[in-house]
C-alpha cells in the first residue's frame, strides 16, 4: 500500500516509538519487570477513591438513584468544538479565584489530552509561513532548555521544526546533600541564536516541571523568557502537565503567571486520569478560536467524559485539595525514597542526580560512563529493569557530539516501593560493574 508523504511521516518508525513498543512488550512478557520506564501516573488510593466516587455520582443525582440528567445530557451530545462549556465555565471561575487572571470563557479550549494540544500548537506556530512578500519562510519552535519532553519530537506535519538550546549545568545541593545538579537556561546562547534574530522562531515552549528531568525553571527564567517572547512578538507556551494548581507535582517555591502572550497547557493525565484524554489550553481569544477550529476538523468536538468527572472537582476546589494533600506529598516521598536508594546503591561511584523539583521522574547522570545509556538500557532490560536513555530527550539537537546526552537516564518514580527498590538495585549492580571494568 502506498502512503502519502503525510502518511509516511507519521508511520515511519522513530527511535522512541520502537523503545515504547519495547517497554510495552516487556510488560506483556511472563518475566517480572521493574518498570521504571513509562510515563504513567502512580496508583494513589485517595485519588482513585475520589474519582470512583465522582464517577458513580455521574449516574445518580441523589440517594434515591435518580439519573443525573445534566451529566447524561452532556455525554449524549457533542459539545461545540471549543469543548464542554460547563467545564470551561468551572475552569474560568477556578483560575480567576486562585490566580486573578481575569479570564473569560473565550480564553479556554479543551483538547483530547495535552499531546493533542501540542500537535495543534506546534503546527500553528512552527512550519512554513508566508512573509510580507508572500515568500515562504520556515519557523521553528524554540525549546529554551533541552533535555525536553520526548513527545514534542515528531508532532510537526512536515519535517521537524525546532531550535533548541543546551543547558548550563550547575552543581547544587539538595536537602543539604552533595551529588546533585540543576539545569539552567543559557540565555547568552538563546539570545544569540541566528533563528531568533532572523525572525525564524514561531513560539517558545518549555515544560515546567520538565519531563524528563524534574527541573523547574525559576520565576526569573520564566520572566526572562516571557520578555524575549514579547520582544519578538511570539507566544510563550508553557507545558504545565505536572505543574500547579493540578496535579501540583512541584516542590520548589515558584509562581504560575499568565498573560495574553502566554499559552498555558494543562492536563488531567497526571492527576491520575490519563485514559480520559483531557487537555486544557488557557490563551488569548485568537489562539482559542484557532484551536477550536482545529478541534472541529480533527475531532468534531473534544471528549466530554473527563470534563464530566472533573467539573464538580474544579467547582468546589477538590481537585486542588487532592493535588496539595495527596498527589504532591506522594511524589515528594517517592523522590526522597528513590534518591536514598540510589545513593545507597551507588555509594562513591560518579552518580549525579538532577535536583528533584517536580514531575514523576528522576534524571540520573553517570558521568564518563564507559558505554552510552542506550547500551545501558539494553543491559538493564536483559536484567528485567526498564528506564529510558537520554538521547531521545533532545528534540532539535544533533546529539552525536554531545557526550552528556549519552550519559543520562530517565527513571520513573511512580512505581511502588518494591519495584523501585528492586529496579534501583539492578541499576546499581550494572553501573558499578561498568565503572569497575573500565578501571581495570
Ligand atoms: C511534559 C508533558 N507534556 C505533555 C504530556 C502529554 O500528556 P497528555 O496528552 O496525557 O495530557 C506529557 C505526558 O507524559 C508530558 O510528560
């Protein structure tokens, strides 16, 4: 069968699609697997209980078991392409209540997960543009700090349109302990990017907290990025999939701001509802209209099921309470446990951990590891432990000469204590052996 160029673009195997298949296959195998590789949120009892309760309440309005007419009407009908209006109204009041952003319903659109939002936004702001003389010019999405989210890499309909900046690496302490580092935006390199200076950037985008590193860009870094975006008249897209106020998996003391040049993307996935495929975009009216138009073509209307579950939780702030009281402390504890286990497993070996500031991962740096972390991934897989090697997390960067991109791994902390303990034990054994052999 012959596929169009579009078809070929989206069906060609990518490194990461093969890896994801690999992770999926490993889970299906009859051998026990220490799954530290995926992006699934953890199963947290309080979260599951609340969702189940809310789900049950969708079917009945009261103790007499009378069907909840508004929920049924909502699910039995398409919404308009912007998304479920009751959820949008609840979100408008919620954000205005907590952040004073002065939003109206014209500032919010829903998507089928935030991955769907990035597909729209990166194709809206990256790719071929017509200049004033109607000549075609290519514009890119600027990633101010890579490593960045793997899921951005292949969303462009044609080619890849990224300009990316490598990080400053600062050694830092964490809870008074050595052995940590933090990435910071290299603003000199960013401001000197020819693509930025020549008007070839369509938008700036960062995830905050960042998948894969757990980094949280500081308020100063965000303010600087917002200023650059305004100066070049391009939007700043903030991927808030792990950020505040939900799921609030963020431990550093920072603020969330919004203005009409900012496109904020939220998701219900990391509060524990990835299967609901619900994303939320907060942006200027013009962007919301564009997203709604794309929704109409691609989906007719976004799914309403996640909206139906989340609306009551947003209305009375239970989504925030759940995030503050259960989700955030859970991951913070997981991060501390994983750090402790890693330090025990690797002792004086050259392990550096990115300061855990949020998200559901730890990012480990094995400096001067004698093999690439892609090869390390294979060795760990043979021993039933899955992580993700770092080289895939650099969209827009040719990593062939960048050693650091081959020395790190992403490790999920969403697994239960036993899996974390067993997986980290294997990582410790394999990595120690590699360094020991290199010394001989
Ligand atoms: C940083 C980041 N952004 C976006 C997404 C996409 O999430 P979803 O489409 O489930 O909302 C993910 C998922 O892992 C992510 O880690």
